[in-house]
């Protein structure tokens, strides 16, 4: 027992040496017991006080700190029939979506293997390998740039696959997406082209009965959005718009907080984007093999508003021009709005005012790099403000401001009582609720950490856009959203970002774009279904 | 260990003995509460601390943080290690083993995130530290207790020691 018995002790009292432990020994045994007693008394006093406080708060709020009570299953049952997929637009986003469907490019696999060896926090490869097997085949690739089409074909037959699935035969390349849609070789397509093509491609796919997963933002213009909506509504296809926040556990939890009316009357919602990198401002790499010989420029331009001579900048950095997209409005306001729409179910606003300018990236772009939009929802008695800059990286987050509390939503979620709340007044006064600290926090997947590889990645992680959690397991939100789309194709039901949500996203963002471009306040006319 | 008169508790003054025993009990109290506070908090994990690790051993600590199995194990060892070490230090039970274990734990905390010039941490400290922080001071205080063992001045170790010496254990 005692590990000090080898030490010599010379000056013990004679009685003890004689073998009488007796009273003194007993006293020495028990003398530290009062210390334990005092400790336990204080420990339980504090614990009981903390528990009472916590229970009082939780009872008041009616939600728990654990995961969302109900998380919709992205995949309702094991994937039965195999679905044949086509990818239209295999650029950065397209390649990512294909990977999340189970087809990583071999170079990506190798890069991630090395990255994980260098820093174990890089878990991208592990997350890829642990993806659910969606039972899909990538049978068709369409891209106007030869290099990207070839990369799609390479990904389609990759040997490293989730769940140890064997490699598939190579996908067939189609020069024109329409040939793919009519080939009989695809059941569904992922559209990840620039925004100006989304509407026409979806309309054509719907006409052929091909299911569509379309990247956000849904369309480049209001007219395209309405036409696309009609085409999807009048068809039997399953449509999913690529807002991966729909699968974020923190966002689902945030909706629970709203449903429990913890914030009181919400009068202001603030969504923000701050980025401070060239990449974040869409100054993307120009591929060394990009040329008029390797890029079908005419097909790229397609329905673009203005036809211009071949331009590498425009091809590889298309988000910088209104001819192909809508800049901050389409790329990032759309995310913030869809998150707010998911949590509050706001729908299309009554009016919008937007402003901004090209203040930092004077590189020939015509979309603003600083952009603010203010939306009014008089029926809901609230304003939604979006504020963004591409030349400052200070994180501002997404805030829901109620009379009784403020909710901040990112990868995590926190709710802080308002100093002057009516509902929590008594509890603030008697010290149960401290308005200087969150009274409620929720951190999905708290037993794991994310590799933060860049400021942009950090932005996405903080928004819950790259990874989310299911039962503490890190999952890609993209993967879950694609999985949900395939599940609805097989088993019926409704996708979480269907054409109704898509139209709301498109019209809301177009209102800000119109307001900015036309320099006036715009309104949505719900009867005539147009922006006025 | 230190030999001679200085290390002989029998020659310490009452003041010296009380000071050393008090130090042992207070460090024990701190360990015990750190352990129990983590034990009763279902959201506690060492992941953030480990993931923020810097300096030579950061690779090791970060790889623990990223491995769910290792992390669970390390969290478990940490919580129960702190609790048991704390309890033993207060009671004066297996004092030497508990002291050495405490030194090892504190050394791990220290080398995971040493406050050296040039290293900065996301988690803010409550004070200002350069090279020396409270972890290091607590560690060295335990080293001092190893040099001046108090388990047999006041503690269960003393009773066990006396019982052994008197043959009480053998008789039982």
C-alpha cells in the first residue's frame, strides 16, 4: 500500500515504535477527512446551485443543450437502385460536388493523403472515405474546358472510393449538355456551371425528365428564375438547390430555438460576409492550358447578356461579371439569406434597398466588392440586413436580434439574454441569467475539431457550410444534401431546398441586385409575381 | 531523494511541517476539483487545449485531438488522474506515487502549451506569463513535496507506515 515504507524514519515516538498505532495514528488518519468534508460540502453546494440555475434556464427556455431533438434523415433507407449521374460544369465547385457524391479526382486523393500525413488535422480524405455509399455511377461529364472534362472522367473511375466500393467504368464526355440530357445515359444531373446557364439547363433537363441538383445561386435573372420555377413545377423531376446549410446541425437547432420563441419578438436579423483574400474575391487561378483551342467560348457564353471576345479572366473568374453571375448577391448573400429563410421561413421580402461599390478590387470587374442590402418584412415586423466586404476578414457572423435575447449562428450557436428583456427581467435580477454571457450554447460535434486550412475555409466552417455533424460524426453538408436529393429520387418526399425555396432565394437576391444596379428601392409584387 | 537532516520530517519544526502539509492538501484540493469539475461536465473535452498545442510536441498533441479513440482515452485518463491524484494528496495516501503522477500530468500540460516568447495561443490566459506559468509553479511545488515528503507526517501513509513497523499488518 504505502510506497514510502522504504524511507527511514528515526524519530518516531516510543509508543508507536512499540507497535501501538492507537489514538494518535487514528487521529492522523482522520485529520484530513475534515478537509475532504469541506471540499465535498463546497463541491456539492456549487454543483447544486449550478444545476438549479441551469434547470431554471432550461425550463424557462424549453430547449436542451444537446443536439436537435429531430434531425431529418438525409437518407431514409439504404440506396436501392443505382442512379446514373452526369456533371455539367466540372470546375472547382463541380469537382467538389462530384467528390461528395463519391468520386474524388485521383490527384485530390493523393494531395489529401499527403496533407493528412503532414498535419493530422487535415481530415478531408477521412471524411471522404467515411461518406455513405450513395450507390451512384458518374456516367457522363460535360464541360466546355477540355482539362476539366478530362478531370471529370478521371474522377468517375477513381479507385479510392467511400465504403471500399470498386472503381466504375469511365464516364462519357459530352460536348454539349443537351446531348447528355437526351443520351439516355443519365437519370440525374448536377449543374455547377456559372449562374447564367442554370435556368436553361434545368428547363431542358426537366423537359427530358432528368432530375436536377443545381448549384446556388439559382439563376442570373428574375425572368430566368420564374421560367425555371414553372418548368420544374410542371415536371416530375426532383430538384435540389445547392444550399448545404440546409443540412447543418447548428441551423436545425437554431430553428428549434426560434420555434420555442426564446428570442421574443425579432425585429432585426443581420447576415454578413467578410473576406480578405484574392481567392475570396473570385480572383481564381487561370489554368495554364486555358486557350481558345481548349475552351469552347461560344458555348460558355451561351445565354450571357453581352457577347465579348474570348477572355481567360472572364472564363476563370466569371463571378466578377454581371454577364455570368451577380457577384456578392449571388455567391454569398444567397447563402446568408437561405440560412435565415431556413431558420425563420421568411419568404420573399416586401422591399429591398441595396448599395455598395467597387472599392478595392479594381481589376476590371463590374460587380461590387462591398455590398449592403436591406430587406423589409412588414408582415413579420422585421428587417433583414446583409452587409459584406471582400477587403476585410473580421468575422461578424449571423445574428437574430429579439427583444428578449440575441442568437448568433455559425458552426456553433449561442443565445444571450438581452439586458432589458421583459421576459427574463426577473431571472436577470435574481442572478439566474447573466446577460453578459450566453445562457445557451450549442456546439455540434464537440468531441472533434476541424482543420482550418485557410481564412475562406474558416469562414465556411464557422457558417457550418463545409462540415456538419450527425451523432458527433463529422459529415460533409454537401454530401448530405446530395444524399437527400438521391433519396427523394428513389423514395419520394421533398428535398430541403426545393424549387419553392429556390425561387424565394432567387427573387430575394435579384431584388438586391436590381436595387443596386438601378440605384432605387425595389418591391416584390406578389400578385403579378414580379419585381417592381 | 534528499538525504540527511533536512529530509527527515522528524527534525522539522511544527511550522515547517504545517506549511508543507498545507501545500500538499491545497494542491490536492485543486487537482480534485479540476478532476470532478470535468467529470460532471458532459461537454468537457481536452480537444481544444490539445488542438491549440504549440512547440516541439504539438504534432503529438494535435494527433491525439484529431483521433476520436485516443481523445476519449486521454480525456478519461485526465479526468480520473486528476481526481485520484487530488484525493491521494489530500489524504496523504500513496503520497509519493500521487506526487510523481501529478508532476507528469502537469508536465504534459506545460509542454503542450508552454508560454515561451514567440508562441501565442487562441485561448486567452487569465494573467501574464513568460516561460513561467501557474502550471509550472504547481509542478515545481510538487517537486518540492517530493523532496520533503509529508505523507508520513500527516496522512494515511503514516498510519500504514506505523502499522507495518509494528507488525500490525502481519498480525492481521
